[in-house]
């Protein structure tokens, strides 16, 4: 039996450390996306009205989702009634969740490596302090 008026939200979305705002924007984009092309083009205003968020907050969350490799954005152009070319809404492409998961895990490894280096430096400093105080 096929369900209507539903869309799949990947379970992995909750393991990426996203804020509630990021999840809301991502979910709305999934709701809007064309299931064949994985694209949609709602305006910041449309997204904000749907999820009760200001345009600036939507814009910030879109930027964060892009950085986290969940979506890609590209500008579009529209032709006005007077024949002028104007900026349109962004075209959003929802990326496979595996891309975001891999990026997230890479970032976690970088953080762990940085933390390990900090601990090493701290131990060296403590060792140097002990040597200096014993002199």
C-alpha cells in the first residue's frame, strides 16, 4: 500500500548534531523536493512562513546545512514581465545522507586528532614545568 502525503526523513539526520532549526529547514526542503531530481526552490520567506522562522534565521540554517553537506544551493534567474533578468530563489539539491554522514565523521576525527595533540602538548608543558622547578 502506498502512503500519500508523507515523505521519508532519514533516521541518520538525528546523529549529525543538527539544531532544531536545521532539522526544521531540512525537513521542509524534503517536503518540497521533487522525488526524481531531489531539487526544490522555495524562497526563504516561504520556508520561514511554513516553519515559523524569520528569513534571516532560515538563511543561516540553509548556510549551515550546506556546510554540513546535506544540501547544495545554486542561484536561479527569472525573467520579469518587463523582460529584465532578476535573481530568483535558490535551487536546493538534497544530497544523499551518506555524503553528510561521511563529512560529519571526518570532522569528528579532525576534532579528536586536535584534542589528542592538545593533550600531548599539555603533557609536554607539564613535564617541562617539573624539570624547571627541580632545577
